[in-house]
C-alpha cells in the first residue's frame, strides 16, 4: 500500500507506516506504528489520520481494535493475480482521490508489458517450474504448481508473461527458485541431479520480495521470469 501511494504521487499524505516498509527510501522518515502482525492502535490514533489504509494480512483482531478508534478504515485485499495488482492500484487511487494518477500509472505498466510481449512473441515457450520450498530432511522440493492454494499468484505471473508452467516431475526446461539459498539447495539436491535443467545449468533464482510485495514493483517478478525465458526486456 505504501509503495503504491508513492508511485501514484500520494506518498506525501502518509503520516504513519508499518515497520516492514522499506521502499522508497523516503519512507524511513515516516513514523512507524508497529509491525503488520501487531500494529499499535493507540499510536495510530495519536497521529489523528483522516483515513487508515490497512492490509488484509493484519490479524483480524488487530483490525477490529483499530476500527474501535472510530477513524475511517479501509482494508486493502492482497492481490491474488497479476491483474489484481492493477485493480489494487486503481482502488487505492479512488480511495485517495487520486484516481486519474492511478489509472495513468496502470496504463503505463500495461503498455510496457504489452510491448515486451509483442517484441518476444516469436520466442519458443519452454516449460518453467517455480520452486518455493525445499526439505533437507526428505530431499524434496515444493513447487508453486503443486501448492496452488498458497502460490497461485506465482503461477499467474508465468501465465501473464506467456510461459508454460509445469511441476518438477514434468521435465522443466527452466527451474526458477525463490531466493538464492534455495537455488543452491536445488543444485546440490541428490534427487534433482537427473533433471536436464540442473545438468544444463538452467536453474535460476529471483528475490522473494518480487513476488510477495504485491505493488507496482510486482512487474519485477514478471520481468525476472521473462528474462529467464530468454525474452528481450525493454
């Protein structure tokens, strides 16, 4: 929410933020009102905001505690699809009377992505497997395709960029790991050594925040997958 507000020119309106916020750098000058898991309702009220924007990742009991302060509160749902990122930006824009700036920002994002897809329309679409977790005890991996209830968004990113998603047992051409440590674990895994992607060095990693921070920066996740697939970026 914080990153989207800055992106559409509404960062100046923020008088309090969660301690997890780290981007852009200007956010460090804004007072912290606690973590996402435990926001301080009293500290929020003392700032006398006109409106509170709060993520649905905050525990329900904490949201209820904040609502008791009788300050207009809007809960922003975490996008579960890439298209949902656009909807989230536009919704926050409407809430803050910045609808025009938000819609313009979305149009620019969509335009850049469409241009990239058009420029790479002739590329062969090899299968991509996203590895999200690794169990050292059983020497097995968990993939986004095998756990759609938790990682359905990851699969949607592959779909949005025009890729073909697959599970680890479906002979992926590319393996994309969430985090550098996970990439090392996959490459060293005894169970993975027979995979062509491992043998041919087609194991990559992307930063977890690119997928988990669902803001305008989510385009970084899409570009990361596109780059792995051999796309020419803008």
